[in-house]
C-alpha cells in the first residue's frame, strides 16, 4: 500500500525518455479451455461472445473458431503492423498454445520479439491446489523451452490464484514477473505477502485498463475510436508527467483474436503512429526494461524492517522511541503491521495510534517519563541516549549559569502547575527559542498544555524514527 510513495525514483530511461511504452501480445489461442484439451468445459473468457458461459462436457464451436481467428489471421496482422513500424514486442505465450503454433513462434523469433511465459494453459487457477499449480508452472517452463528453444525470462499467468506470484518467485528462474497491476514503475518484491523472506524478484506491473480485453467485457470499448482515445489520453498524461520530472511506464495489452480484427487494428495502428511521432519515448520489450532496471535500480535490502521483526526484537529496537515507555511499542507490534510501516512515517503512525488510544493516565505516565530540560538528570548525565543527544543539539548542555538558573526556575514552576515536565521537540531549535516557548507555554491552562505536550511527544518520536528509517 506504500510503494514508492510521493517521490518515485527517476527510472533514467534511455535517451532521457519521458515515458517507456511497452506492447504485449498475448498468445493464448490453442491454450484455452476445451474438452479436446482434457478440460471439463468450453472456454468462456475474452471473446466476441460477451457474457458467454462454459458448456460442461461440450465443445463450443463458435468459441473455438473465434479463438482460432487469433492464430490464423489476427496474429499475422499484428505481426505485420509491429514489424513494419519497427516496434519491439513482448509476447505472453501460453506454452500449450505455442506448441500448437510453430509458424507463429518462428515469426516471433525472427522479429526479435521476446517470448515470455503465459503459463501452461489459458485456464483459471483460482481453485487449483498449490501443488497442481506448481506442477503446471514447471511443465510450462519445460514445454516453453522445448518449443521456443530457450526458457522464458518472464512470466505472466493472468488468471491467477492467490499462490501464483509466490510460486513464480519460488521457481527462481524468472528475471521478471508481471502478475500485478499496482504501479507505473517496476519494483523489487522480496516477500510473498505473508512476511516470509524469499530471493528478491523484479516485478514489472501489467495493465488491464490500456488493454484490448475491454472490447470483450461489459464495461469496455465499443469502437476503435474509444480504444485509441483511451490509449492516447494515457500516453499524453504519462508523457507530460515525464516531461515534468516523473517518467513512468505505459503497458498496452493486446490479444490476437481481439485487436487483430480489422476494425480494431486500425485504432492500434493510429496509436503506434502517434507514439512514434514523439521524440522522448523509449519503446522496449519487458526484458529490456528488466535489464535496465537491474542496472540502474538494483535491489537494495532495507537496513531495518519493523514489520518483519518478532515482538521482542521490535520492542527492544523501538521501545525507547517514546521515552521510557516500551508498552507503546508493544501495542504497535500487535497491530496489522506491513511494508507501509517500514518507513519513519509509517511506523510513527502505528506508535502514535498506541499512544493516542491509551488512557489519559497512561499518556500522563509518558509525559512524566520525560526529563526536565537542562535539569538534574542532564547535569548528572543520566539521560537516555536519545534525550542526551537531542538536548546537546540545542546547546542545552552548555548553558551559562544565568541560563541554567532560569531553566531551573521554569522547570519547577511548570511541574508544580501541570504535574509533568515541559516537553518540546528541541531538534532544529536553539536555547533562546526553547526558552521563549517555555515562557509562553507556562501561561496555558492544563488541558491545552497536556494536549500540546502530547503532540510534542509525538513529534520527538517522529524525529527519532527519521534517524533510523527511510522517510
């Protein structure tokens, strides 16, 4: 849920490109559900028959011939279009479909297209056991290598189960995977969603919006003009953002049996011409993007991962963020911590939630755990390491006799009035500014000062976390 946050990295696309555009041709024809393939029912997904339903135990001749159009005609129309325009392509190839299409595979290879894996069969894996899906993935890689002549560098299953991404990472041989739709830039995945460490896996997110599949869905494109307009708007937005310092990536998903139809292919051709009319565009295959990302943004393991720590380690590391109050860290650890909490701001939010949900008496205990500014504990060098560093940064360890006397007077008067010490986040302030705030706040009523002190405690916690974690 955090991703790159407000400041995504500069991808450093070749030639200073404002946007990277990547075309994917999904080759599924011959790998779809079909009783001839040993499946229980006919295919019902992504065809001209919107709202189609599986026919259990029966062949669906119309569905079969619609899919066959993609192999017989649609593929070749797209092949001519991209090769004539000299636009690189990544193919998501279903292994069993590639095995039934030797001429198309040869044409892909001759054109220099990347042929990635689209799984063994074009079927829905949501109800498959993890062992069955693992076996299918292994067979997909084996068959792909046998048919194409080399193992696939990338994988997009598409009709995934909850285990698909984990299995892809576990397989260990993919340079990139694409079964996510969650970003405009590649990123490194180094956990399986359950906090278990695995080898870092490069993810190049895919798209379901800039995708011709919407010609075959209820909420979709009715004409080529709609498809072109959507692609153009997406490209224009990304190009402008890139020009303003935030380059990103645009995926375009295509299917031979869908956009390969003449009335839709014309819109795709217009979009290709439109993209090529711009100078600062990098047209790339997904393997090219992967290699670029690995060179310019290699995986770097974070130094601290709060969300993956065991309770004892978490409390030991963050128990002093709120002064002498490890119970706050204990409360935060019991929350739903995830990658979003592995930053200073994210973990601060969790700790503050534990603090804010406590009783007034418990929060008062946190306030009273704080030392006086330039008080007896400081003079006796009995401050926590954090407090000692913070007070020294403001020059409170080098007061004149007169300044020390004034702080002592104010400390005594403040505690007598409010029942807790004066608290202020001193980082970035000098002793004169701190003294001025002290003299101003001592005139507050107790509730106002209690609320102010609590906010200052939270700010101190944030500043301490920023020394430990990325912002």
